[in-house]
C-alpha cells in the first residue's frame, strides 16, 4: 500500500479545508484515540468537531453499519420506506417532551442542510419572512446558513450578497460584557435590550418567523449564556407568536451533560436542529418540530436525494442505543466536570488565560494579551494547540478571533484519559509561556 505523505497531499488538496489543524495521516480510530499510518497514537479531543461522541469506530456502530451496508445502501425516502429509517424517525419523535408535542422529524445529510430546513419550515408555517439569529452564532456554510452566521467574518465576508430578512441580536457573552468580565451567574450583558431595540428599530416582531439560537455558542467560542437567557427567549417568542429554533448540532446528543442543552433550563423549542453526534460520523442531520408545523409543507416542498440514508440511519440507531446503554450523557457530565475543574487548576495564575468555561464535555480556554482589557490572543491559543499536538493531544480552536482552545472529548472518554489531557495542557501552557 502506498501512503501519501503530507508534502504529496499539499499539491492535491484545498488549503482552506484539508488539514488546517494537523498534517497527521490517520490509519484508524479506536475509542478516544486516532492512530497514524506510522502507528503513533493521538488522544482525539476534537472528535472531528463534536461528531464521534461514541468514540471512533464503536464496535456496535460499526456492526450496525456493516450489517446494513450488506443489505441496502440507498432507499430513497420519497420512494420507499426502510426499516432503519422507520425506527429512527419514530425514536426522534421521542427526543423532546411528549406533552409539548406531538413531534415529527425530517432527515437530511449535513448540519447546514438541516438549518436550511428549519428556516423553510418556520417561514412556511408562520407565513412570516424575517429571521432573528444571534451574534457569534454559527449555523453552517450554505447560503441561508451563512446569512445566519456571525461567528467570524471569514465564514461569510467574501460571499455577499446573502439571503435577506435576517437580523442579528446580541448573545450574552458574559466574559466580554461591556464594562468588565463577568460570569454567567452575574451577567451584565444587555442582550434583551438589544433584541427589543431590534424590534423597535429594524424589524417588527409580527414579521419575524423564528429566533434561531445555539444554546451554547460553538464556533463562536464555547460561550455559555446565563441560565435565564433561553427561558426569557422562549417567553419573548411566545409573546410575539415567533417560533424558537434551537440549533443543537454541536450541543446535542449528550455533549453538554444532558441529551440536549435546552434541558438544562427546561426550555422546549418549536424546532430542534440535529446533526454531528447523531450518527457517530456518518453524514446525517435533521429537524424535529411540532407536527402541526409540518402541515405547512405540501408534497415536494422539501426533500433531498440522500436525506435519511439507510446506512446512516442504522448508525444513528446504534448510536442512540450506545448513548443510553453506556450512560454517555452521565459520563459527559462527570468527565466534563473533571476536565473543567482540572483546567481551572492547571490554568490558575496564567495571565494569558482569561477564562476557562464550559458545559458538560464542551470546554473552552480563552486566551488574551497580558496587557489590555481582554484583548484576544489567537497566537497564544495556536501556540498552546501546537504544544498539545506535539504531546499527542488533538484539540481545536474556536472564537471570533481564533482566541479559544476548545476541548471536545468523546463522551466515552475515561478518567485516566482526562488526567493525561490535563497533564499535557499543563505542560503546553508552560511551553507556550501562557
Ligand atoms: C451549531 C452548528 N450549526 C450548524 C453547523 C453546520 O453543520 P455542517 O458543518 O454539518 O453543515 C455546525 C457545524 O459546526 C454547528 O456547530
């Protein structure tokens, strides 16, 4: 077998996409670990951007994929039913509380595609044109999803014109609140004033179909809002007949220590957007919404050739089984707490480390210049990431300025692996001079 080396790859790949973080050529994955073609082992605390929550190549997921692939690879969902899809569609209806339903689901391939579906459904169901998203949010890279996204200008800045009637309200980023850093427990962010100004100055709330929000900002910097944020948003949406869309593409399926992050504050969205952790790495996404909303879609109003692919559905069914039977939501909570506590300990007194925050197993370190008021320091974040990689821990960046190191462990990670990662972060902070 010929193995391509990174210099060969340099000539054949798009630099904006491939191997932005590492030049590792991977042979296989096992649980929390990636193994290179030369046999080196790396602890993968990126999980392919929050996807491989059950670990790499979980034996039950692999068995389900293999068995399904041997029977049927494609059963187009406009044309036939298939057993894996029927089972999954039925299970998805039970993801949100029954009394608030009944719920229905629609399956697609990527996160952005599911976001597009959520917006199409909200507009069709309400007959209203406008959408309000939140500053720092990331919703994907297709046209409509880019228009919603403001996590960083590189995602959207060169691609105007973007679809209109999309407005942005402030997200409560407590560490960056005007007048000084605060924790979510004593947040000074005036996000509600910002939203009500938007309604008074820019768009009438009666013209707004939906508010779309990430319960914890992902690409925008692992920003955990105050506990009052989502419940208040739910009230405001209800007051104006606006739908609430929760984009749980990154936060879903146990990542934050609950099956969905909205559960932390008891909020039920009208539409839940899911992807990433749903199928352990196979491309599958979807929306779960109130059944009454879906009546606004006549036949042909929405669809897609590959959506709800049968092999991806088999992977998703196995993933949901593993999450339940191996207690992965509870493990995310326990290991996430161990990691957060440990990072606060090893980061104590490091003047470049402005904030350590997270929810469950979704944890970020925010780096700032030593002098100045919370001036982002992406160079320091990169130095720490590189030092971690040299010691065989893979993490990735986040945040508008790339000033965050984010740790996204698989939900199967062990206490020993967390301790190993903490030791590596401690040495990386030292080596980078944080
Ligand atoms: C919250 C959120 N929404 C949407 C997306 C887009 O998903 P995809 O890259 O699968 O299109 C992402 C991807 O990172 C995400 O984190």
